[in-house]
């Protein structure tokens, strides 16, 4: 079983397209996406259309949830920075009817049984969708989550930090962010999980993408200039 792992696309379709050009869809048995498919990138409809077209099991991330709030006519307290709120508002306004229906249909987590393994998709952690997990997160926390969650392969996003930790009999995996890495390397991050009868193999990939396509779309839609700088730098500036 060969699975492509995606997360935190953030409506950056040129980065997503670069990943699937480098790792063709038809070479995988499945593709899983751990959420935050929307906001900060200028291609929300293209991103959601691709996920729907390819029947990618996808869960909600925190940015997706806030967009749903706006679609319902509600508001939110955070983020408070004006440039971030502009990106959320613009995204909600841009979504077509198909995208709106799709994003509102998604859940917070998913589980699959494959080859004797139970795989769980979560955005932040199995216990809380907004929890940040990093490779250097306290070992005790990983031990707690391994006891808390019945899955033996736990796949998360949210921290935009790729890693693979083996804690007891549990594998913790983060494929990194397809659309918005924060480690000063703009290259998209994703991972390939291969499950065999007696082994689990995980390979992370960093893939260059046409940054100027995203910059051009940000400019065309008159979105906050700070995001142009962020994509070029490959790190968070606000």
C-alpha cells in the first residue's frame, strides 16, 4: 500500500500541482490530506476542485473552520491582525457553490484500517485539532497521545514541520506543508507512506514550485503584500 500524504495546502495550487507532477497520482493507492486546505494562498477553488476530483480523503483544519464560520454569517476573534482577516474574508467570498458545499461537508478526523494497521488523520493532534506537534515536542506528550489514540499510525499537520517518530508501537507522522513552509525553504513538503506486511516506510519530499504564479495571483487580487514576501522567504513573517 503506497499513500501520498498532504497537509496545509493553504490554497496554494501551484505548489500542490508541483507535488502531483513530481509524484503522479496514479502511482499511489491512496492520497490523504490533513486539512488547512484554504486561506493565505490565492487559489481556493482550484485547490478544493482538485481534492474533490481525485476523491482525496480530507479533514478540516483551523483555517478551514474559520472560513465555514464566515460562510454561516458568523465571525471570529482570532486572528486579530488585519492582513490575516483580509485573507479569510477574501477566501470565503471567492468560494464557488461547489467549494462551499465541499468544505462544509468535511469532518475533523478520519480513520482507516489498512493491512492490520489503524491509520488516523488529525489536523493538530488526536486530542485537539489546534495542538502543535513538533519533532522535539516532549516525549511524554507523544507517549500520552499514543495511549489516548487507538491508531498505530497517526498522521497530523498544523505545525508545518515534517517528521516521523516511532513511539512504542505508534508511528507519528507529519508530511509538512504543501503550500506554506516556515523553515526558510519555500519548497513544498509532502510525504510518501509505504505499508508492507511487516514494515512501514516513510519518505519526505521537498519539491520546488513556481512561486511567481502565486505572487502574480496575490498581486492581481490586491491581497496583502506581506504574503508575497512570505512565499518568497519560505517563512512566517506575521
